[in-house]
C-alpha cells in the first residue's frame, strides 16, 4: 500500500520554500492560558513548546533578527470584538482585559522594542497591521511557533504565505490539545503552505 507521504509527494505536494534573506521570528499567542493547568485552554505540551519558543527568541536576538509577538485581548468577557469566534469558543473569555491568563507564559516575555500585535481572531494577520510592518522592515521569511498548532499557528502560517512571506513552522515550538491535531496539521502545512522543520534546524539557520 502506498504511504500517505509517498502519495502526497507523487501528487506534487511538499516542495520546500526555503529561507529568504531577511527572516523574523513570529511567536503566536504564547499565553499563560495554554501552560497553566487551571486554564480551560491548557495544553499538556505547552510548557515544552514555550521553552522552544524562548530558544528561538534568544537565537533571533543574538543575530539582530526581529522577534514579533501576538496576543489575544478583548475589552471584556463578552469578547465583543469577535462575537462569532467567541460564540464558537466561549473559553476565549480568558483573554478579557485584566485576566492574568492572557499574559505571556513564563519564561516568555517580549524584549524592549519588540513588536507585540494584539489580535481578536486566529490569524496574526486578520485585522492587524502585521503584513505592513513586516514589509516595511524588509522581512521575507517568518519562523513561526506558538499555540495552537491547528488553530492560530495554522491560520497565521497560511496567511503569511498569502501575504507573500515564506512560512517556516517549527514543530517543537508549537503545541495542541492532542497529538493527533498537532501532527495532522503539521503534515498538511508542510504539504501545502509552509516548511515544517525541527527546532535544531531553525536554530542553526537563525545563527547563520
């Protein structure tokens, strides 16, 4: 029987986009909501992904490569800025203003001068000025980690491609509620929309 990977390759999927000349690291919603066991959005592998994201940020800073952060923030628990999204996922109310679960997950924290994009939907590009900021800084490649693989990471990687940036998703720096959605979405992203690589490969390339 033909394996799924072989079948996809035979159909022309999975070609590498590769790195451009000006990368940036994009850390998507690395919030305490995903690493705190008291949160409804808690991910069992969230802490390991946070450590990998911290390594990406450190390598980028060492090489004077931009690090961009996203966070979800609503004015109150009604999540009125994204009513249909909140109706679909009521636990988004943890990102209401003042809820500590909406803060960044230790050890992650933006450094002085790093861009923090506030968003209301899954994609880092939806309703934000991220694309314009990246273009104005000459960025052509986004090295992506964050939460969750099947949600905001996937949406951001897809929109990165559609805005003309090369998406590189770091598997170790992402997490999801279960291994199935995590692996299935990484497979599909790598087949169609992004390059999915290991943390070791990402760090090696960032340090070059």
